[in-house]
């Protein structure tokens, strides 16, 4: 990790782990449909406070490249969070963030979510599914990240005792 940005090798390593976790839990293959850029690399001056990453859809007609997703890691927010919470390691937090964003892609590609109109329920669904998959397919340091995130922003509670996730062995069924 350099002083102001997340190291590119950490991003590559964590994206492979996140792709594995999502692929194992949902059979979704994310390889080749997205890239990752830090806000420091992109020169993005405006960062949303309290947001670790932003998902963008890129339409690159100039280079005749098919549309793809770009995950912008907001360096300042991630590194500030790590500096305030020493029990959390950077690799596990980045893996959590990337798993979360890849699950958004999976929902959009499956037609269960709309890229242009993100609903609160979609964020709840993706947050819960991220935590579930990272628990089912453990990563070193995961417990510290999930415990701390539960303190900062607990898993949302649902009305009407509605079950939105059911784990049936190799398959996880999710309902919005």
C-alpha cells in the first residue's frame, strides 16, 4: 500500500478472491466484465463520504470495446477506515467491498436489479448476501471485518419476518 492509494497488486489479489466467492455462491462469472480503478488513479476529486466504492457502467465506443463495469475504490475512505480500525486488515476489507460490487453486477445481469435505479432493498439484499457468502466461503480476517461492520452498520432488519435468503446446501436462493 502506498501512502495515498490502495496498491494495484492488492486490488488484483482481492478481486480474484471476490470473484471466487461470488462464483462459488451464485455460479456468476465476473471475469472480464469489469475493471477496478482507485479514485487516486482516476483523478476523481469528489468522493462520497462514508462510501468505499462506486460502481459505474462504461460504454467505450471510441475503442469499440463492449460495455463493462468499473469499480471505483475510494482510497481516502478505505484508508481512513483502516487507520481508525486497526483490527481490520486492508485485504479483507477490499475483498468485502469487491464481493459486494460484483454481487451488484450479478443482480443487474440477471435482471433482478436496475443499474439506473438502485433501490434501498437492493442494497439490503446485496449487503446480506455479501456477508452470507463471505461467511460460507471464509477469508482470513473476515470475522474482524464483519464484526466491525455490524457495529458501524448492522445487518438491516426486515419487516413482516420475511426471509429473503435461504441456504440449501450448494445453492443460495435470494428473494427481494
